[in-house]
């Protein structure tokens, strides 16, 4: 508990290179997760290479078959069909039409397509994608420990007449000392749709982390401020077809982009340590019988009475 409070009080500005706070966070506060990662081998050939690219750049981009097992891709197809259907509903259209006139709407440029206020059902296909074993191993390779699934979301971004604001401006995310966010496009995204944009190597311990410190006096930055340090040719603009996946440590500078024409529909997963700085990890309501490995089970925060008994866990291992 004391270590968690210490990491919350210490700024991530110090993460240009590993330091005492980082080692306490990783090897003490998350020692069990770190030990499990160090003792387990990779099950997939690409895991180490993708993890190395993440370590160097802070971001990797590719189609879903690069990051997911066959089961994960099947679950993604199910989840995508449901979310796309929701995005075309009359309710969503009504929300979009009324957002501009609703002062209580904090982000008037997007609408959420899924919500889990009482915890996530155990058989939701989105959960199956988020806990895909190959994806978890890639995230673990970058973080250095078995990750915790912090949140799941899906939303639709749409054009507005307002200037870029909030997540459409350059910023860093606050959830932990290191983290991975996954974005999956459910429809084609070109430069007119407000693609996710990232500045490589500005993530913790990245080669540009020290240069990024010069920007931290403001939490949100417009393009004209960013180009003083990082010119546009250094930005990674993540356009791509449906099923494009983006894995990024979003402590590195990024922005969501502002759609000009068309809409951007995507799924998002956030992975942190077991001691995140902000928020509580997503709770799972019930018992996912389909879990097959310990890395999946340790990624879950079970709601009360939802954790499977030790007898059931041993039975699954056998």
C-alpha cells in the first residue's frame, strides 16, 4: 500500500530511465506478476519481436491476425458485429443529434457503444478478445509482468463544428507508470476520419522521453505547440482498414484525432499493473469457464463471489 501511494505521488516525468520508484513498483508492488512473467516462456513465435518493437517505439500497428489467436479473431468478429449494429441504432443517432445542445455532455464528439456499470458478463465476446492469450503475452513482454485488464470500451467518433478539444489534443494518459492501450478499428479509417496519432519513443524510457519533458507544463497541447519539439513527419498517423489493431503505451504523447468526414468506430482495451495509479480495474461478473491459462486469470479482477474456487481452478489445470 505504501509503495502504491508513493508511485501516485511521484511524477512520471522521472521515467526517462529506470529508477528506484520504477523498481519498487515493478518488483515489489507487482512482484508476483513480475515473477510469473520471468518464469514463463513465450507460447507464440512473434511475441518477443512485437514486444521489442513496443519497447523501442512505444507503438505497434497491424491487422488483428498479427496479435490474436484464431479464437480471439473469432470473438472479435462477434463483438464487432454487435457493436456495429449498435452504432447504427436510432438511440445512437439521437445521442449524436442531441450532444451539441447538451452542456452536461463532456465529450460532444463521441458516444460510447458499450457500458458495464455492474461488471462485465463472463461470456461477453469483448472479454474473450481482451483476454486472448497471445495478446496478453505481447502486453506482458512489454510491461515486464503479467498485466491486469483495467478497462474495456467501444465508441464512435463523429465530426463536429467545434475546434479540437480534450482527447483530440495531444496528451499523456494517467492510469499507471507504464501501460498498454489497444485500439481496434471496426471500420476503415483514413485521414479524414480522425485517426489515432502517436509520437513514437516518447513513452517511458523511450529515446525521446527526455525531449517530451519540455512539453509537460500543460496537460493538453494543440498541434502548433507540439511541432516546436516534434515535427509532423515524426508523428505516426494510424490509418488503416477495419480490423487494424494499435498497441501503444499511451503515456507517450498521442491524440485521438478529429473526424472531418465520416466516423471512427473502435474498441479499446487498457492494461496496467495490479496497482494502477488511477481507477479500479474492470470487474468481471460471474465465472468465465473458457479461461485456459493463469495469465488470463491473473488479468481479471473478480467481483465478490465471482472468483472460481481453488478446487475448480485445479480441475481446469488438469
